[in-house]
């Protein structure tokens, strides 16, 4: 499995007391090129081959997800495994940016959600985490639930399962601000650039802005990061409580990391953002970019 640009052997780097089942699954993951994402077919294969329930499989995968963590400040690694309603599984891990404010930190649960959104996933039923979700993540996840596709999320921590609703009693959410859409439901913001872009990386950033979730500020925005290996898009994900919102750069970095790529391979970063807003991603994007790819200049496009 490729992690931060290097091949790692999950068997060699795991605890010595892992079960035979876990060893077999780690061996299976070792052979995948994109270890942070499992198709519905791969999930079904593992469930039937190893005779596991989905909850058991997800718990076994958490240490593998944790390998993708990038916490240069805390050195505290957290992994998350999200099961989407399509049947696919998405890894998430925490990401910190050295020399930047802690407010830019991405938590593992947020990373797993951004990863799933990047693949067009429209809902979540299970989320397994290596540590109890903090209040910030409970608030972030609350933006997804109470829809037909995601009525609630089963949160698995070690051997306990709790609904998200039970973990965030008396919640403040979109309904308190009169918003009926939810994070992960399909969005179409009808943005365009003038002139019409022909650069495929700019087109991807525009597409990411068009599916971004910004019901509170209309700061529709998307990023595309081009590396020597591929292009990774990320869409802004807003929150009713504002602070747990996730920037488009963070979302794109999640996809880059979960695809096994490395910051060192970043060549271009494009931000497309809606015009005329009270808030903007521009300065925060530049700040984080300075931390991870100081030689790369942000390309900025305002859309209408
Ligand atoms: Zn958290």
C-alpha cells in the first residue's frame, strides 16, 4: 500500500499480536495500488472471504487507515474508516500543517467524509474511529444526517456502537438556520468561468466548486491539485456552526493523501471561488500552501 508516496508493508509495520484474519486483510491491502479506497466489490470480497461482519471488517481496517495520518505537530495519529451507502469504504486520517495555526487541522473523521465526497458518495451508514470523536467532529458529522439517504450514522469506537444522534444531544444544526439541504447530498451551484476554461486542471477545480456545499455563505469554492502522478479535487464543506467547516484545499489534500501521493509531488494548485462573498478561501489557502508546497504559486479564478 502506498502511503505519503512510499510503499509500506502493513504486516511489517503492525503490532505483533494481530490476528490471522487481520494479517490476511493487511496482506490484501498491501497489494492494492489505492489502499485508502475500497470498492463495494472489494468490500464484499473481504466480508465473504474472511467471514466477517461489516462492523468487524471496519474495526480491523482502522489501524491501516491510521497509517495515512500526517500529524507533524501532535504526533498523535488518528484513523477513520467510513462505509458509504454505495457499499464502498473510504479511509480518513488526521492532517496537521507545520508552522500554521491549529485551526487548519483536519480530523480523521472529516478526512473520511471529504474522501467519500470526492468519489461522489451520497451518504454514510457506518464510521469506525480509533479514538472517540471530539465535539468538533460530532458537529461536523451532524451536517450529514437526518436525510433519507443518511438518517443517522453508526459510530464504532473499539467494541461499542453509538448513533451520532446519541453522541450529540440537543444539537445545533442546519435546521436551526432554515437550511433543508445537507452535506453529501448532491449540489449544483451553476458557476461558470469567463472565458470558458480549456485547461483540464482548471475545469476540475470549477467542477469541484460547482458541487461544493455552502448553504450559509454561498462561498462556493473548489480546488484541484495537480501532482506528477495525478489530479486531486476538493470541494468546500460548510457547517451550521461555521468553525468545523472544511476548506476546499483541505478536501483536495485529503484525496491526495488517501490516494498515496505526497506533498513533494505538487506542481499546480488551482482555486475557483464564487464572486461577491463576505468570506473567501484565498488567504487561508495561500497560508496552508506555504506550509506544504512553498514553491508553488496558487492560481486563483473567480467564477460567476
Ligand atoms: Zn475530531
